[in-house]
């Protein structure tokens, strides 16, 4: 077992060292903005035909749109499974969540692409792939992560505290929303951040639902967009010069750092919340 653990760590270290050795030398203003003035590119005052700034901003917009679509249903479903669902409904919904979690990302992309074809042939001939469609498909892909983390965070709340609240005359809704949820917020937030990382990394979904090369900064939810995963894939498949290859490695390193920061932030929030609540009684019960 120790050898297996070291083998996994060695593979991860090799991958990180490879990306650092290839991507770090390419990190400069030209990697992000090409020959465009950085301030003009950031403010959108000049078109950006080179660099990965548009892809980076497109990735952030994609994450924001995905989380706006998934937060309410994902957390709500997790609360329902942990606190309100009957055994029969718990079994049905848990099975559905497991099936959704096992769906390959390319299937989600095909679903979005087929949805656009259906809309075009029925009552919306102007329908086209866009940022909103990609965010919708990604929200389906990351829903299981948020649901499972929310359910586990609520189930980890000590039963003794719930019983104490019940003995004080709290209703079921008061126990859930004024006692259990405040104690579980760390796990829920960490699940949301992990879902953000998952949505930032996927390539198969966005390449079928709206990501294109040289789309520029995203102008609206109904427009095409660039994203780091697709930029890496497209550049590695079509590069002609060493500079273009370095751009792909620099984008890959940026995406790895973005995902790493999200994971560290999620774990830090979870551990910090656990430390904060350790041995504490919710103020509503005091």
C-alpha cells in the first residue's frame, strides 16, 4: 500500500514538473495578451487575436454561469435527501444522482447539441450553441458533486444537537435551516468550489456547445466563447510553431493552477469550519 501511494504521488509530481518545465518559461504578458496592450485588452478597448486572456475570462464567465444554474437545485436536492426524503424517495433520487454522476461528459455535450437541433427544427430557428447552453450542460454534469456534498455535510451534523433543538420545541424546518445548515455550511461551500473546479476543467461538453477559437471576450450569454480547456485542445491539435505550442503549455499550467487553488480553498474552508464548530453549540440553542 505504501508503494502504491508513492507511485501515485510520483505520477502526480512528474505531471506537475513536466507542466512547470514547459509552461513556466512561456509565462509573460505576450502569453496572455499577445501584441495587444494589456490594459486595452483587459478593458476590452482593443481586439485580442493572440494570447489566452480571452480564454481565461471565458472560463471564469462559464464557471459563474454554471454555478448560477446549479447552486439552488443542487443544494436544495441535497437538503431534501438528507432531511426530508422518505426511504423510497431517498432510494430513487440517490439512484438518479448516481446515474447522472456516471454519465460521460461527452454525453452531456451531445445532449446540448441535440437540444439545439431540436429547437431549430421546432419553434426556435435562431437557436445556436452559446455560453448559456454550455453552462446548462455543465450544471447537469456537476450537480451530483453538489448534491452529495450537501447531503454528507448535513448528515455529519451530530444527532444530539438536532435532538436538543427538537426538545426545545423547534419545528423540523427550524432545525434544518437554523441549526443544521449553519453547521454544515463549510461542507456545502467546499462542494460548491469542487463543482466550480470540475466545470472549469471539462473539454468534451464545451467543444459541442459553444466554445470556439478566436471568439474574443464573451459578449453575452447567447454568444460564442473561448475557454482554457478548448484552447489547449485546439492549439495542441493545430499548432504550427513552437510559440503556439508554448501557448498551449502556458494555458495548461494556468488551468492546473486554477483547479489547484479551488481544491485548496475548498479543503481549507471545510477544515476551518470544522475547527470553528468543534465543541460549539449553535447560538440559536444557547
